[in-house]
C-alpha cells in the first residue's frame, strides 16, 4: 500500500521513509538557468514548503553524503547540476514569531529568534 505524506513538508523524511513522492526535481535545472530571484505563488496546500525543503536538501553542503539516497532515483539525481550540495543552508521558521506589536517589537522578536537559531 502506498503511504501518502499528507501534511509532511520534510523532503528528507519523505525520502528516507519511502513515502510517496512526485518527482519535480527536473525543474531544478530550469530554476538555475533562470538565474534570478523567483517568487513561488501557489494556493494553500499546493506543495510550496515541500518544494523549498527539496531545494534546501539538494543544495545543502551538509547533505552531500546523502545525495544518492535522497536523489539517486530522481530526475536531478540522474543528471545533477554543477551547483548540487554547494551551499550551507540556513532554515528559519517564521511561524514561531509573533506578529503583534509595533515595528520595534517585531524587530526585537526577529533578532531574538535569529540569535536563538545560531546556537541550536
């Protein structure tokens, strides 16, 4: 029986646990060819978070040793780009920040969050 990863936006978990995954990694080459900042506008529950996590795993230097396991049977694993596993990736979850208060309070919350992230 195929196990669908409903509500899971963690590429690493999906691939390691063998959950169903629709391969969209061929688009990584296209993203690199465009070479400019892009905006991903899609409706809710449309896979934006999973796509960004897929990109983070693909480009993350610390995932280099897991490349074959994570991407080997996917399109980009068969034909990787020169930029694969080339960057240190930082991930922040802004849902942990409060959006209340004035600009100064929000800036302080953001600063505190970023500083906490540096030590974890």
